C-alpha cells in the first residue's frame, strides 16, 4: 500500500525540479489534517470532481445556445478537454499531474448560464461587475458546500491557478500556466469543430496559413500545439509557446471571434436581447424579493449583502434552470382545478 508520505517522496524522485510538490504546498485557508492515502492536490481534484458546481457545467452553454444535437460541447465537456490536454503537457514535462488536473477541473466552475453572453450581461447588471474566474474562486472558497456544510477549502496552488487561468495574471505554478494555455488550445479547436458541425463555417474557410502550420484537422492541430508547448517549455522555469505557434493560434482565435463568437448566425441579436432581458429580470426580481432565494443563500445576505448573493444565485444557474426560473416568476400559469 502506498501512503501519502510515499507518494510525496515519489514526487521528489520523479518530477522536475520546477514541479510543484505536494509536501511543499502553501496550504489551505483553514488548516486540515492530511489524508493518509492522498496528497493535498489529489484531495483537491477529488473535491472538485464530486462537487455540485462541476455537475452543473453539464447544462451550461459553451458557445451554441441550446443547440439541437447531442454532440455539441457544453461547459463540462470543455472542462474535460482542457484537463486532458493539460495533463498530457504536465506528464511530458514531468510536472505535477494531480495539481494540473485539479486546476483544470475547477477553472470554469463560476461560469454563468448562456456562456459568455450570460457573463457579459451579468457583468453589466451587477454593480461590482462579474468575471467568471473570480466567481470560480468564490465557488470553491464560499459557495459549494459539502453535506457537512464545509467549503472545498482548496490549496493555494489550485486556487491561484483557477483565478489566473484567464486575464492578465499569471499562475505562480507551472501547472497553472499549463492550464491557462491549454484552455485556449481546447476552446479554439473544439469550437472550430462545433462550428463546422453546425454549418456555421466550413473547413475551407479557415485561414490558410494557420491550417498549413497547425494542421488540417482537429486532432492534428491540438497535437501540433501540445508538442510545441512541451518542446518550448522543456527544462524552463515557465510555460511558453513558440512565437509561430502563438501567432497562428491567435490568428485562429481572431477568426473565430469574427466568424463564430460574434456571428449573428450563432448569436442572433433577438436571442441575445432575450438573454439580457432574462438575466436582468431575474436579478431585479431576486433583489426585490430576497425571500425567494434558496434558504442557504438567504442566510448569506447579512454577511455578503443582497446584490452579491443574487449575483451568486444567477451565476450558479444552468441554462434550463434560468429559463424555468424566469417562466415561473414572469409567465402566467394556466388555471387548474
């Protein structure tokens, strides 16, 4: 039987000197007795995997709003793809796979319903603004409670990776830096795949120079980018891509923003107006009627304020929960005897 202490020792023997070591974690917000079998990063990963907030990602939009078809990505399948890419990179670089996986599985827990459109509109309505990476940290620190009423209480390394997976900040671990790049590798390429499947674009429309450098198909492009990241980060104290790979990946990203993410075919103005109306209406409703919030969230108002708690409640919603909440609160129900 391998005990935690032995696993921690194996990390020193097998991993790169640049890898984050479980035994050297900067710790948790609240001190805990260590597990006899699992390292701290393994415990963090397990807590996220067993959380309600991860399960909700199954019913949150990635790009396409309520797509008709079983094969379009959701926020959960995106998370799984990021985790797979990041773990491959971490293993090839002899970095800590458990830490990498924990960050990847937790990075999008704070996403709103209706994808980035929901995030944009909640950011408009909430006085303090809204960013999903900040909300993801709030989910693991405050909101997602286990049956005993305890938060996830994750290690500082995982929390830092979740917070800084997007935006201008940089994670202080190489494992967190891997997740940050893997997130882009995943969503650019799987969104291309979904856009082609949805007849929004064709493969022939992709920028020729990008495809010639990165590859003609989904699998090849990911393989090219992963190999490039590993090759350019090997033996280095930071995770980096070659200038060429970064350039062509960013060119593909710009193409996707122009042709897909901001496409009136994917996100019709009329549908975006409906989402904005739904988010604003629910926000105002719960602000005026805090007694209609779930009991556990009502109990947080005294400490955090009504606006913060309302923001949390809406961000937690899945697409269908938000639609049902709007219908229940604003659409007249038929009379029944």
